[in-house]
């Protein structure tokens, strides 16, 4: 069950939208924020809020790559693997980060801190290679810089 | 693009000049002159999606040039199209090749094999050998209920299923999930598909993702006994093609008829095969439960009728037909009635059904009768006393199409409504009275009328331009009503109430037990093991609709011919305990005794000695004999002057 | 001159036949002497089994469709685990012309021709072979082939565990 | 007037000749099948007895026990008569053929000939003409299109080749100055007529090939075109009469060829009867050999060959012979 406050907010949001599907991404994001990832329960709740069937919510949830339908760590590291970043060493960055964290792409570290995901273009080609953690975008990456950012993130989580 | 009204673009496709209406795609323009362009995602009922890329053509000249998807491109003036251009053919071949990259190549164990669009285009497209060496993507299947088998590995991502299921039919529990290489068509969790039109996924899938589970692993397309037929499960008369093999009805698929059912049929019509294959069906003529030959049974029937006449008087005998009796037999009933001087002739059992059918033949004429095609084009639809999903599910689909185009749907509150409103695939406004609906403001209003008291309100609402559709009781209810009115017949309920009925000759009719009290003699002609067949003294087995030629007149007064699909008889399946078919030669199939009802009635008439060589559909019904089963059918008013 | 040519032709012909009188006949005295046919000889048809012993036939109806004399009939069915097989399978050898089109059409290598050509019989019903009569314990030709390992439907193995297959996709996976 | 011993001897000769001819005809069938087999690198019949020698017996049993079938609408009497008309004249001809040197038996001179008619050659021509009726009536009476076509063809062919055959024999008569076959044989004691008359011999051989309706002149039977021609509708015993008649014809015509051109029973070292049989069998072998080699002629080619080639040649040959005899005095 979600807090009444969140529910009310989402209901208002849905009511303000022209069609309920328009509000779907927002609702799913908020629910994801609440649960950490979009659980099956959250899908049901989203469907209820949006007046859609669970399947129709699921269609949208599985389509967007930043809606997580599987458990993730506290921080999700999206490493861009699109063409510009790839050309600038994004591929080896991902591999090195994976080696550093001791996990494969798509996996979560043992302490539940980081989930490493390759992703499509982050729209930051000018600063490639690039990655995104949460809502923060990092460019001009090298392995050292990336590791440092991860440590920062990890520290900020501790606090 | 020209916005001139009635502008007709002219283009040239493969050196053939084509002139089509504005907005028609190049693919359709080509089809109109008999040039077939391969396509998966495009479907005439669903339109375009541009998902499969297989309808590529080369635009040689005109406003667009180069390789284009013909299903996405509206025909424009001055286009010169080549479907056989090397470049286009190469494109199509390569598209097929990559559509086949993940295909499991399991055609031998796929029920679609032999009737598979993907198979046809793969062969025709020139992709014969697999050169891709990578691994194939796989999926886990879902259980989609007892009727539909799911095999996701065969999917080519054309989106036809989801476009039909959600957009066309309004289902919400099935859809497409994921993106890119993970696309999955299914439900959130396995389970029965909720839409009453889910069976059409089988027809619409161009490959074997959805196959008919009821006919799973039974036969191949080339082995089917098939013929154009008409669905007998409600009064709408949807066009079907039943497929049978080894005297067993395996499956039923939809047959296109734009005026009636369009491209689809409902699940009730598709998956109700068991009544035909029922082992308990009457297969042999029975006299007092004893198997006899036809001659003996008919002689015995005549003898019993005479004895009965001697004891109770011939006027105590009622001849009862029904709304599921085909026109052939129904038209002969009056001659039988006259031949044996019976007391009552009934085409309906209950008063309510008769009233409704009577209302239909009274109010409907060529101008006022709404076909399902008309319903789809309507801009205002009023539902009066309807249980759409029960009495005519395809009508609900037709209403949805109108609703999708912006029609307003009104539902008159009534006593039928509460549970019937559930699951209707469209949105409506409830009103308490038919007169509350602004019918006069609509351009193409249609009233759809079911059973119930609301019927009486319809007549006052009929003004010019309003079309009317009834949901009647059986596939030939309209025809039965015409005959009933023509011969001044009563209903069985009335006849029994008057107290003079002592014996019943039941011709393919279900009679509730309360009407059978005090009846001393029952003879039944039927192909279903109904209660009255079990109670009858003499049983004459008749053929099911798939086992004979016949004619039904549907709810809008459209006469439609159905053809014999299979021979009557016990299915080979299960005939021999050893597993295989019997190892002996026989000239006739076991259990193949049933005869068409009209033939049995004709035999009885001939034995009464009044007539010889009795043929069905004579006199004013003669025109029905020439009805083409593959035509869209004919409305009665164009052919019969006597009918008002 | 044509008369000379014609006469010559006749004489040459007569000489040729004369020579053949003294040739060794090619005839084999069949019941006493038997010719051993080549392994690819097309005679009695059998149904073979997978290397792991399962019936190869999936009752796909392709052989009966290919048969020009309609001598093959069958009924397909499914086992509990979803394996498609022939509930019954019948070849009427009194009709069969041993053309081999069925074996050619067979996608699972189930139906194969053997060199056993001596199946004559006095009672024609004895020439109607049922599945029990046709099924042999062995693979015949192509001993290593197993259709179910190639067709991605997961009957003899988990789905996605066949040859040339990736494990099943998880639609809710985090990976793009 | 009639010496009983004479009558007995004659009856004995008739019986002997009949038995021998029937046996020869039967074994000729086997010989033909065997020989054709060898020519075609096969073995031929070898199942009934060693080397298939009882095959004719088996054939006879088969033919005797077969259903005697008469087609609907056939002319009953003619249908039954025709096979006999084909076989009997062929046997009758043998009555005039001398098959050996006269013997002295019981103090009597016994000619190895059933009847030494002074018009023996004419009798042969007459009887071989009667044999035409068997073909004509058999085909007509069958009420079948194939049989009728076959008999029409046969009629035309037999009548035509009768003429060339008759004409080819005229020089023989001129040389022997007799129609009596014993005298014709006698005239060849020193030198066979084949030496004087090679052309007449060839014409005669070709003509008797056609008379026997054998390949390459078997168009009345032509299996490939008209099933079996005039005897299509016959079965069992009646068919076998036609069939055996053909082989009797071979024996008889072989005997005649020997008589007219090959010195009859004359020959060194071996007994005369044996010489005669050797010659007959040589002709029969030639027939079979030809059958194993040549294809069937076309109908028009056949007729043209007779009327435009053989008959004029035979006439020229007569003129040349006459001129020669006149010159020689």
C-alpha cells in the first residue's frame, strides 16, 4: 500500500492529464521512487490509479528502460553504449566498471548499492563517454573518474 | 496533395494504370488490379502499422522515389510503381530473411504449417536456406485458456494480434510488452483471455503464435473438408468456414462478408464444435429406443400418427419447427401439416421469441433494416433491451467500430441490462427512455433491439432515416417468423395452453418440459441430443448444419446459403479401441444415417401419399435455390414481392 | 543407292541380333538367386526413432501430402509433455508405388525407405501396415539427427536449451 | 479298287503328318520365345520342365481351360467358324508336300507325301487363299472396331501378297514343267532352283512372311495400334487356333520353300526326311530371327512394297525366265 499522500498526489496528477496514459510514466516513476523499483504490486496500483488494465501498465513499464521491473540497487549506473560513447571508449568503460564492481552488466553489487546497466543514448554525446546515476549525468569519463563518482555516490548514500 | 473533393489519384503499378480513391494506399491500389504485394502487418480490417517491412516496392517515378513501404504510402497522382523491381525484390527477400532469424523452424509440429502466411512468403520470397549462424531468441509461452495455444518463438512482431485485440476488439488483458529484441505478446500472467473475440487471434496471426487449441495437432489445411458456411449460434448469421476431417468438425474460421461479420467471428461461433462431434448425438432412427432402418422408422411414424389420429383425432397433433431449422425444412413443414391434417403448426415454442420475431418482420424492410455493416457506419446507436454479448457478440464488435469512429452509444436502462453491461467493448451513455435519445439529430442512427419489454417503444421512435436491428432467437428466426405469419401459425405455448395438443412432431426444436405435460406421443427430428429427443417415441436423426446444404435468413432479413462441409457419421477418432481406424472395407460410414431435416420431412410427406418427389424451397421461396454460398447473401425484399 | 543401303541396314541388324543370341543373358533367376539392392534402394518404408529412442515421426502430414497415390494416412496427437506424435499411422503398401517422395518430404527423417523389397502377400489387408508394423528400433539413415533439438519448441529439452538457441528472454529484464 | 493297305498307309501318313505338324507348331512357339529371349539377352521360358520344354503343354492346358468368350453382338456362327478357317487350310496344304524320298514298305512303293496331286501347287495357292477367310470373318464377326480394322488390314495384305507369291512360283513351274510337287522336287535333284531363281526365292520368302502375318508384316495384329487385330476378341481354345495356325503356317510355308527352291528332301549324307526337316527349321529360324530384328512396317509402305516392287519384279522375273527357257530351247 502506498501512503495516502502519494496516492492523492498521483490521483490529482492523473485527473489533470488529458488521457490517463499520458500520466502513466509519471505515476510509474513516482511509484518506483516509493518502492525502489516497480514491483508487481506497484503495477497493480498504477493500473488502478490510471484506470488501465495491469497489462496496459505493464506494456509501458517494460518499454521504458528507466522503469525497473526487477529489483535494483540503491543507485543505478547507466553507462551509455550508443555510437558516440562507444567510439570514445564507452564499451571498455562499462567492462572496467563491471570489473571494478565485481558484477556483470545488469547485476547488482552484493551490498545492494549499485546496479550496472548499459543504456541507449543519454543525449550527452558531446561529453562522451558518459553515464548517469539517478538524475545526475556525468561526462568526459575515464575509469578513475567514474570510480571516484561511484565512491562519492556511495558516500552520499551513507549519510 | 490535392484537397479537391472526389479527386481520384491515377498511378501506374507494374505497367497497369490504376485509379483509386483518395487516401487508398499503394498496396490496396495494387490489390484492386490483382497485383498481390506480400504483407504481414497490414490487414484490411486493421489498416497499416509499418512494422514488418515486407511490402517494399520500388517507386520508379512520381512524387516519391526509391524503395517504399506500399502499405504506408497513400497513392498519389503520377506514381509509377514496380513490384517486381530487382531492388524491391532483394529488399523483400532480405526482410524475410531477418524475420526468419529467430524463427524456430518447427513447421512440422506447428498447426499453422500449410496455412501460414510466413511460410508462404518465405518460400515465395526466395529465402530457402538459412545463412545466419547466430543463435535464436526464445520466449516462454503463456497459458491463454482452453481455446488458444501460445507459441511466442514463432513471432515476427507484426503487431496484428495486439492491434486487433486492444484496438479493434477492445480487450485489455492482452498486449505487447518490452521493446526491441524482447518484444513479447501476451498477458501479464498466463490465464484465460477475457475478450469474447480472442479466437480471431488465430485467424489474424500471420504465423503460428496463436493456434486453435481445440484443433491442436489434428490435421493440415490440405486435408480439411471445407465449405462456405454460416454460423448457427445466434441470429446474426456470421459467415464461417468450418474445417472437418475424418467426419469430425475440427475448427471454424471466419469468412469475410463486409455486410455481415466483416473479417471476424466471436468465440462462441468459433469454439462450439463439440455439439457436432458429440458422441451422444442421435445417429440412428429409433422406435421406442430400438435401432431401426429408415424405412421401418418412417412406416412406423406414419402408423403411429394414424393410430394417434384414431384415438385423439388428427387435430390433436402439433407440428413444431424452430428458429434453428433451416429454410429448406421450414418451408416443407406446412405441406406436412396439410398432408397429415394436423391440428397446429408452430414455428416458435414460446410467445416471447415469436413476438420479437414478429416485430422484426413487421418493422424491417430494405430501407430500415440495419446490417452489421450499417451499424459500423452509424453515428448514433441506441441499445434497447440488449444482451449483446449473449445474443449476438459480433454486434457488440460492430458497435465498437462505430464508437471508435466517434458514434454516440446510448443504452436504454432496462431489466436485461445490469449483468449484460459488463464487458461491452465500448463506452455508452445510459438513458431511461428511448425517447430521451436525440435520434433526430443523428445522420445515421441505428436502434438495436433485443428481447424484452422495451421493444414496444421502438415503433414510435421509427422515423425516416432510422435503421433498426433485432437480435433474434435463432439463426433462422427471421425465416421462421415469415413462414409463421404466412401460414397463420401459432406458438406451441399457445397451442398447449388451448389444451388440444396431445401429440408433438418436433422438428429440430427444444421444448421446455412444462409444455410436454399431458403429451402422449412425441416424434422428434433432431441432430442434438436434446431432452425431447430422449423423451421421444420415435427419433429420426437429422444432419447438423455442417453436414448439409441449407439456407438461413438472419436477423436483418438476409438469406444466406451454407454448404455441406462433411459427411455425417461417427468420427474415425475413437472408433476402434486398437487406436487406428478399423481394418475393414465399408461403403458407408458408421453412424452416417442422419439425413437433412428437409429430406426427412419430404419423406414423411411422400409417405402420406399426397405428393410425390417433394422438393424444398418451392413457390415464393424458389429464388433461394439459386443463392450462391460465396456471395454476401441476398436480402429477402429484393426477391420477394409478397413479403412486406 | 537406297536399296543397297536398306539391305545393308537389314543385314547389319540381323548380324547384331545374331551376335546377341550367344551373349550371356542378364536375367537373374529371382527366387533362387537374389540381388542385393543398394542401401538407397527404395522399397519397404519404415518409421525410425531418434538417437534417444523416441519416435521421430511428428505426424506433420507432409508425407501423406506428398504421396502421389494417397497411400499414407495418419492422425497426429500430443503426448503429456507436448510431443507431437502419430496416434495411428497407416501405409497401404498395396497402393504404394515406392517413389520415395514421402521420405524426401519428411522433415524429421522419420520415414525412410529400406532395401527390403520382398513384401508380397496373398491377403491384401496384410499389406496395410499400421504404426506397430512400420516402427523400427533404430535411426536408420542420419543416425545423429534429432528434430526436437533443432526446432525451438522445447519438448525434449528446456525451452531455449536447444541447439542454436539463446535462453528465454525475460521481458521485465533490466537490460535494454 | 481301294486297297485297304493303301488306305491304311494313307491314313497312317495323315496321322503322322498331323502329329508331327502339331508338335512342331507347339515347339516352334517355345523355340521362338527362347530365341527371342536369347536375342534380347534374356533366358526365355525355363520354369516348366528342364529348359522349359514342357512349356507348350502348360500353354495348352492354360488355353484349354480358359473361358470361351463371345462378345455381345458377335455373329455367333462366323465367330466360331473363323478360327477353324484359319488353321485347317494351313494343315491341309501339307498334304501335297513331299517330305522324303519314296520308301518301299510291305513291298509297295510308298511316297513320303500324303497325296501326290498333279496340281499340288495350285492346291497350295487355293488353300492359302481360303485361309484369308479366317482373318476376314474372324475380325468381322467379332463386332469390335479393333478386330475389324485388323481384318481389313489382313485382307488387303494377304490378297496382295498372294499375287506376288503366286507370280514368284511361276518360274518354278516353268523350270520343272509341272504343278506336281514331287516332280518339282525331282527336277531339283541336280541343282536347287534357288540357284536358278534367287530373285523368285527372295520374292517368295518375303511374300510368305507377309502371308504368315509375321514381323515386319504383322500389321493385322499390330499390338501397339489395334490391340491384337482380328483376334482381339478371341480367348481360350479359339484364340489358340489362330495362334497355332500361324505356326502351322510357318512349318507349311517352310516346307514349301524347301520344296520349291531348296531341293525338297534332296541332300547328301543325311536321310532325306532329316534334310527336309533341316530346311524347314532353317526357314523357321530365319522367320524368328527376322522377328527379333526388324520393326513393323507401316500399312502404306507394306502395300506399296507389294504392288510397286514385288509384283513387277516377279513379272519381270517370269519374262526373263521365259526368255531364257526359249533361248535354251
